[in-house]
């Protein structure tokens, strides 16, 4: 089943002209429209700073000297989306990553007085990001912006009518990559990161994901061309681009880009028995009492000791409103609360990228509104993991957003689950099992 995500929005305000002569299934296009051309588009984010208009880049790690790989994409991260009309005057965008569909329906168009060109703002809630692009000759071009990261902007180009992702070529793959792989990211780093890759290949078409000890790499989609492998994902917050060579011994080696600021190497070996550390054993409780006091988005201080929380089981969710894994976990918690335990209390502790507390609280308020959440989310500090660990010194460390803390009715820590394996991964079923066991444990009568 495909995972469809609607990023909620408002009506559309546009003013362009062309003739539609086809159908997209849900609506009969037989009239003249004044909007973007419907149907398939191919978007490209330019991750190479030398070839983009991005302002700054920091290579936090280097690519291994042992890996020789000509980056055919030259840092271009492709993804596919459709423009779909709901009625003659309104449309939305659908971004596709493998089995995932992300719906964007918050679009505004205006005539830019400075350029006298039709300009679109395409917002990507619940994340604090947006596209600002010019529409001309069936091309969208501009930048994707992330305000919480300062002047972070990535050059973006999209062309109508292109439904391929990386290439139209269909070179016979030298191997079928379907299966489970033992992966290492950052081969030359001081502390390389272990991961597990899961791939499904059908001819040239490749989908999959990576599980790490802090979460997963979302829905990836791409292609295998002879001995070269390409995968990408854009989900509104993260930009993942993987390239690799299939070596003579069947292993994979290549490069991984995460946005314009991160470039590292990776290697993979087929291994059906590959394992990562137990998510319940990474972050541990080392204090006598779990307690905190942080402000909500309105500035009101909220403490775990507040009377409204007493005598009830609780989940403390450490998250960031900028984090896709956190968004997926939040959706899971929201659904669980609506279908199950009315006594369970959930409290979010948000670690945000904005240094300005006022802007951080605005991001939290926007997140709660777009996600339609009933439980509180408090501003706990900056997204730096070391800073987050200082805010909660009763934990040995915070190594991932999200992290879920299970408290019983007496506020005793029963388990801590680091990271989140979403529906793109085989580990999702394991998460659900561990979650249900944790809920049963904190609901037990242990007065």
C-alpha cells in the first residue's frame, strides 16, 4: 500500500494560461485552464555548490581515497511530482518517492514586480521550508529555502512532461541488488556509521531504504545502469542522493550527499544476517527521577510535576519540527491516541534549529497546527544533540531525534526507544511490537 501524506494548505491563487487536452483520471480536463500544466514533472535540486546558486557549503566528511567514482549526476538530485487538478481552478502537487506520495496544496502565485514574471511560493508544511520559483515556458526555476537554517537555499529546476527520475537509459544491470545489505557510511570518519540497506530491484528500477541506529533514510527511488547505482529522496526536509559502483566482487562503493552541506563515502556488502544495536539499549536513564520544566509555544512553563499529569502513564517524545522521522512518529502517536488509550499522556520536547526562542516557538505552533495535534509540545532548546543532552542530564546521551521515553504512572522510566523506523523499513513492525510492549508496561498497576 502506498504511503500518502497530505501536507495541508490553503486555496490557490494563480494566473497563467494554456490548453489541457488530456485527463489525469480524477478530473476530466476538457476546458481551458489558467494554471500550471497538469501531469508529470521532473524536479532537480542542485546540490553541488559550484553548479548551484546555494550560498555556502560545508563538507563535514570526506570521500574515501579508496573509492573512485565519477559522479554522473554532478550533484543533481532528481525527484518526480505531478500537478493534479481538483477542479478547474484548484490543483495540488504530488511528490513521489517510491511508495510514498507527499501532497502539497499550499501554493500561491503572484506577479513579481521586480521581474514582472509569474512567481510561485510552494510551501512544504509541517516543515518550515518552501520553494520560490518562476514559471516560464513550462519550466519552474528558483530555489528551495529553509529559513530555520539561515541563508540555506538550493537551486531548483523542474520541467513539465518528464516522468523519468535519473535517466531514460535502460542499460542492462550487471547484478540484481534485491536483498539485505550491511552498510558503512563515512568510511574514513573517526567513527563510521553502521547501517542496513534494503533494496528491491525490477530491471533498471530500484527502490529501498537504509536503517541506521538513529532512524531511517526514508523512501528511496532510483535506477541501476550497468554497474552504477543511483537513489534519491526529497521529502520536504531532507535531500538524499546516493551513487555507487557495483564492484567485481559484488560489493557496492560510492558517495552519499545529504543536502549541500554533507558529503561522505559508503560501502555495502550483501549480508542477510546484518544487525544494528537494539534501539532500546542506546539511550539509558541514569538518574533517580525524570523531570523537566520547559515553555510551550505561548511561553507558559509546563512541568512533568504538574497536577494534570499525575497518576497517568506518559510518553515523552524528543523531537524536532524539522525532522521527517519525527513527523512520521508523530503521525503514529496521533493515530494511536485516537484509537486506543484515553488515559495516556504524550508530551513533546522540541529541540529546534532556530536560535531565537520566539521563532522556535512559532515553528512549534505551526507544527502543532499543521499536524492537528492535541498534546503539548514544549520548547526544550536547540537541535544540537550535545545541547539536548545537557537539558536532560538524567539521560546518558541523546543520539537521535526522535527518541521516545516511556514513563509509568509514578514517572518511573520503563524504557527508552532511540530513533524511529518508519513504514519504509522492515523495522517498522519491530517498532510497533516494542511500542505496544512499552505501553502495556507503563499501564500496569504498579502502585
